[in-house]
């Protein structure tokens, strides 16, 4: 039973890491202009060529 637990834990962790990485650190986003992305309604990811941006009231 403990071996199954560790195998599942590692498998789920790898799957989660892949999901987070593919959403927030995908290289396709590196060349996207921040202002253009915001104008097109893109909300995530905000790790873009212009730097890390978050859409908050009063944050520029």
C-alpha cells in the first residue's frame, strides 16, 4: 500500500506541474505584447514579454 501511495503522489504531482507549466510558462506566451494581450481580453497567463503583470484596480 505505501508504494502505491508514493507512485500516485509522484504521478499526480508531475501531472499538476505539467499543467501549471503549460498554462503559465508556455514559450508561446513569451513574445506576446502585454498591452495587446490585455486589449484582446487575455486574463491568464500574465507572464509575458513585458514582464509580470496583474490586473488589479490601481495597479499599473
